[in-house]
């Protein structure tokens, strides 16, 4: 039986970074992976794939958003999705190569097959050819990620009914698409396909998009999506989804309305990939969604087994999964490198327009008992924003009314997912409204929105001071 200091089950962002962290500090590390290539959902079905498709969609629609007289641009109906997503395939291959080269350089052993626990220090690997291998370890990391939740009453064998993994394998560009669930994934795909001219209907049982976002920001997002042609149906659910004989699908809503479309994307949550891991043999329980409970150091109820990434639930971001993996490895082996995730963590949603946030929203700050001052900067008042054709974008900065410190930033608009990092850096440095006002920033640039928001907040601080004095 081969023996390792650490065995990571899964090579997604958490497993990869944990393996590298431990190996770089001299530990013997193996990764157990059942997929042909590494990267998990981040590379193969989720983050990289969908974002590459988004960038291709933006390129294809660039002339529609910023028209040039005399030049037309149209999408060819019936175009093969694989041809359209050629860029996605290239990016995935390059990312696969990067991961494999890094693991090889660090001396990490790759064991092909499905891993499961025999006991707290033994993992069984079931290979594709039917053979098995047992390996022992001092520590193990469960980094098996998550998969789209599938409603039991849906026939996913029908070609027109897909989940977030299957939508990227659809044979040709659909003319119409119904998406059930307006969470992050559903909203992102709705934006991408609408950008390509697909007739998109977005069905959301709740009364708003992604309620964790700032209220004002999500209002701007919803308007932008509707202007792109997306029909958003709040407060309604899909009572029935059935595949038709002609290869299309019919969705019956809770109010009785029926919608026929080329494709239905079911996008209501994700479940942790814990089935078949043998967690019961080591005293670790997974909840009804397949998620594993961990402590602050990502240790499970079994002292030698840790878990990180999507399999432990929120926030389930590639960025946080990477840090969780590193921290878990450091904790296992007392490596003096990382002890916790940073207090300030950004979030990016790749809708069109994009959304990003860091820190507290206005609602979160006021609910926490803080008095706040808000500064706003509109893309339409920014030279770079006008060049990009974004006349609805908004940057919203939340400051503490007493200390004037920056508490949070929410952005909706072009390059929001990049722009948010300036606010993250400012918060990590403890900067507030005065430091942002004093910044000398490139012109024209979207980063100048921070300065404009700070000036807007400064005027509100002055008005607040005058009211208090009175």
C-alpha cells in the first residue's frame, strides 16, 4: 500500500491549491481524480467555460452595442455551439496544461479513479477498468466540488432539458431558451444567450434577482437584462417541464401559462458531490444538499479529514475555494504561511452588465446598526464609461458616518469584476473618503468612478454635519 502525507480527493481549485501548498513544503501528496483532466467544475463545466462563452458573446455583439454606421454584425442561426465556443476549448486546454505542469513540478502524484474512505487514514481508488487500489495517508482533503441540483420529476434524458453542465453541450445555438432559477448561474446564462439574440425567459419564484446584492444595484441589473430582451418572470415557478416529440420543450408555469422553447435550463441550486465517498465510515455527515460541515480551519468531525471548496457550501467561489485549500494544508502540517481567509473578499457575477461587490452593502451596514453615508458615481458621467457605451452603470460606495472609513463597494456595469479590486485594496488599507478624494487616477478610466463617488459622499458628509450642527 502506497502511503502519503496528504491525499486530496478532487483536483478543483481547493484540491489543487492544497496539494501544491503541502508539496511545496516537502510533504508527500497525491490527488485522486476521476475526470480525464484536472480543474473540476472551475475549468471543465463552470467558471472558465461559462466566462469564455460570455467573452465570445460580447465580441459577437460588440457592433450592436456600439454601432458603426455601414457595418452590420449578425449571428448565424443553427451555428454549432462547439464552433461558437472554440475559444472556450482553447482556454480550457491552456488551463489544464497549467495545472498539470504545476502539480508535476511540485512532485504531486496523480491517482486516476474515484476515491472513497475505507477508514480515517485509508482511501480506496476505484479505477475505470474495474480494478482497485488502496492508499494510506496521514491527512485527507475532501475537495469533490458540487453539481447542479436536478429535480426528480424532470426528464434530463430529453435533449431540450438541460442543467448548467448540459447547456454548454447543446448541439446548436437555440433560438429560444427558458431558464428556471435566477440565481448567479441562471442570471449569467440568461445574459449570455440574450446577448447573442436568443429569446430568453427567466423564471424566478422569488420577487427579485439575487437578494444578497445591494437593492439599488440589482435594480439596475434587472433593467439592463430586460433592455437586452430578457423576459423576467418574478413570483412564478415551473410547475411542469416536458420534452416534446419535435425535440423542443414546454414549460408550464404556476399561473398556468405555457412556454415552448428550443431549450429549458434548470438552474435551481447545486449539491455537494459527497455520494459514494464513504463519509459514514469515518463519522462525517453530509446534509440534505450533500454539504460537509467544517470548523474554522476546515477540519471535519474526523480529525484527520478536512474539506474545502464547493463541497462545504457558501460562498462556493473559485477564489475562496483556493484559499480554503491552502489554509487547510497549512493547518494540517503546521505550515507558517496562511491561517485564515482575508476579511475583505470580493465577489463577481458575470452577468451583462456585470456585478461585483466587496464589504458591506448599504442594507447590511444599516441593519448592523451603523450610520452610513453613500457616494454614487454613474458610468454615464464618466468619459471611459461613455466610450464603452455603458449609460446605466453605477458604482456605489458605503462609508461609515462617524469614521468616514470605506465599508463596502457595489458595482454594476462594464468591467465591474475588475474594478471592484481597487475598492478591496482601499478597504484592506483602512482607507476612507479622504484617501479616495486625494487619489490621482488615470483619465479617462473607470477607476475614476471611485473618486467621483468619494466627492459625492463628501458633499453628503458636509450636509450631514450641517444638519447635526443645526
